[in-house]
């Protein structure tokens, strides 16, 4: 079996190892060909939820990326794709952003998609992929960061927003926060709306496996 | 390991079992989670290389698709995506076309792509994905069908056309015939051009695995 060594960066500081490794473990469960080692950036307990918190995280991500050894690819587990371009420019291995992965997979289902994340702005990959055909209704009510998704009210607000995106004509729902993968809401949203809903962690793994294999054939 | 049963349809009649099963075997080699059973349509020894040959093939593909039992997904191993829409409308499992798979993956590398197949027209998925930003310089010199790719002259013509697509500004090369996967030219083209070159069989497998997994999470 062709298998690959992957470094995964969480853009939120987590002291609980199980939580910190959750996305990496999900990826290994979905794609056993990927062997994932997870790390998280320091001193950023609320993750990335604004242009400011993204700016602060970028140098930390670059620093952390350089500490991985002997990896075939890196995954930045954030829909905002922080430092992805910078790292692809300076490293020899592919660096996969969750945002670009979701947007690329969503485009398959048609040119109109609804973005569902934790910010009022859409992350850059979603804007770039769908342009004026991106439906953005802002963030779910009461959700100001990834940790808010872990509450019952947060989950309900996400469900409500998904339904609104469908009503506005979305052909797919592009999840725009990897915290959506943490709470396992993707399938609930797919059942609720009947639309393809793209899970950021599942999409990152798919893209990563493709990129690794494409260098071997 | 989550694994899936896949039916794969070759749109060219082949009496040699090894040749007929080649794409399926490539997919199983790349993605061991996919267990592929291959079949080919009858009485079409030159495959699909025109709107007419596509029309003739469509009812044969639909008929063959219905003969598979207990599959989690089907792959139509042709960049023209013949019968893909029709089958997705009438079957409960995902039906993956090589063309849509390539185009979706190529779009990740940017909005301008060069199409490289065996017809002067671009297959529908490539047109739909890239619109006016698709660079189409027609088919490689002297290539009139998938079997012509298996000659030295055919391979040289493909290499030459890839270089021209790059000169015209392609950010990626979207291969548009699964016969390109048969001759294993993808990596040679990537080395020659320095561009991402999307292999139709590798792309179909990636998309298929994603679609199967997305129904399970």
C-alpha cells in the first residue's frame, strides 16, 4: 500500500492531546494511507476567527511547519488557509489548506455554493473559487469562534443557516471552519438540506492523498 | 479500513482482460480502499472520439451500469462523461465521470487550464469548469482516437501539445482522455512542463473515494 507521512497543523492552541489530534485521527480513519502527526500553534486559545487573529497566526504556522521532518505533505487545518501560499512557495512538499480543499471539491457540484463558517467574511479560497456565485449570509447567529460551535445553541444556529443557504439557491454547502468537522455536523446538515455538504477535514485528506499520489505515478 | 465496492465501465470494447482491467487495477493500486470490478461496452472497438461515437455508447453504458450488483459507486472511465448525468439521475449511488473529476481537481491550481485530449472539442466538464479560461488547441497532431496514443508518434504529439499549452498560459494541464492514463504519460508531461498535470484515472479514483467516504461520516 502506498502510504505517506503527513504533518498537520492545528491553528488553535490545545492542551488536550485527544482534541489536538482529532483532525489528524479523523484523516487516518478516513484515509489509512495517510500517517498523520499533529501539532498546534502556541498561545492562541481561540484559534483564527478574524483577519487580525489570522495575521498573528501566520508566522507561528510557518515556524511550526519548518519543525516537521521527513514529511510527504503538510495540512494546515483551517479554512482560512493561513500561510498556505507562503509555505508552498518555500517548501518542496505540497502544503494543503482546508479552505482550498473544500472549495475545489464543492465546485464539482456546480457553480453556486453557500459558505458556512464562523466569520462574516468568506475565507479567500471560497471567494476565489465561486466569485459572485458564492452565497454568503454571514456567520451563524451567536457564533464568534470555533469554540462556540461546541454548544447546543451554536449547532442549532449552524443548522438554521444551512437551511437559509439552501433557500437562497446554494447547490452545495461549503463548510468554512474545521471546527465543523470537530463537532461532526456535516452529515446532519446533508440530511437536513439534501445538498452535498463539504467537510473540511474529509476534503483536506482527499486533496492531500491526491497530491501525494500524483507525485508518484 | 473503510473500503468500497466500485463498478468501472470502460467505454471501449476490449477482448484482452489485462487491458480491459487496467484502469480498475491502477485505481486499486492507488487507492486500496476501492475494490474495483471492470466491464466494457460491446461492439465499440475504437471507443469514444466524437459526438457520434459518444451517442452510440450512451445506451450501452446505461445498460451495463444496471448490470452491476451491490456497488457503492460507479466510475465511467471516459473524460467525455458519457451517461454520467443520466445515471446519477436514476441510480441511488454516486456515478463518477473521469472528465468531471479531472476538471474539479484542475480548478484547484487556478482558473486557467489547458485541455489535452483526443478530440478537437473539449469534453463538457472542462468547458463548464473553465469557460473562456479553458485553453484548447485541439487534439495532438495525428491523433484521432485513444489507440493512436499507444504509438511513439502519438506520444510525441502529446508532449508537443502540452508544451504549447504551457506557452499559452495554462496553469495546469487537464488530460481529457483516459487513454492518457493507459500510456502512463502524466508524469512525463509534468516533468516536461513543470505544471500540475491531472491524470484522469488517478482523479476518478480520488473523487470516487471522497464520494464514498462523504456518505459515511
